[in-house]
C-alpha cells in the first residue's frame, strides 16, 4: 500500500495533467483561429502527451490498489495578445508541473517509497524534455518569426511534430 499523502499527491497530479491537456487545447485553438496550423498541431500533440501522463498516474494508482479520485478541471484563464504569448505561458506551465512532480518525489523520498520514486524518475526526465522543448520554441520564435516568411517556415516545422505514446512500463 502507498502512503496516503503520496496517494493524495498522485491524485492531484492526475488533475494537473488533465488541466495541462486542457490548457494546451486552448493554445491550439488560439493558433487555429490565427491560421497557424503548425503551431496548432504542436500544441495538439502536447495535449495528447499530457492526457497520457494523467493516464499513467491513474494506472500507477490502480496497479497499487489505490482509488483514483477525479476533481473538476478548471477552465484555462489565459488570454493571448500575440503569437508568442502561448509559447511563453507553456514554458511557465511546464516549470510549474516540474515543481509539482518534484514535490511528490520529495514526499516519496521522505517516506522511503522507492517504488513511487522509480515511477517518477520517468516524469523527472520527461519534464526536462518538456521544459527544453518549450524553451526551444521561444528561441526559434525569437529568431525566425520576425517576418512573415520566417513565421511561415517555423509554422511548417512545428507541423512536422509526430505524436508518440509514452513507453513507460508501470
């Protein structure tokens, strides 16, 4: 059996991951409205990844005989005034998610829950990639999106992103 505080934190993380998917859908919708289909696609793939992360936490809890509790998912409260805003907000959000996973890891460490720590190792690595990708999007935007041709090329690059389901075995 898992420690009750760990169970609580893992259940909260499920909600945070679903909120992340919801937030990225909002960002995809913004770019769709602006006819930037590559940016839209990039965030749509991102929302699929976040949904999968929530489901991985769900499976981990169920595999450990725990009850999954779902809370309401808040509506995204972001507004975007330019094409860069969602990119910056995505990086800020990934930093927030990383901090949340670190809190769970720290709690697991304190109670010597090595199984949960091992499960979270994948997410720690994944969050490093998430932050790097979000930061790279901002850097590319700053470099190339200053004119219509650069924005067009970046949009096409982002359209090439391929969704890959996570390969974490729980």
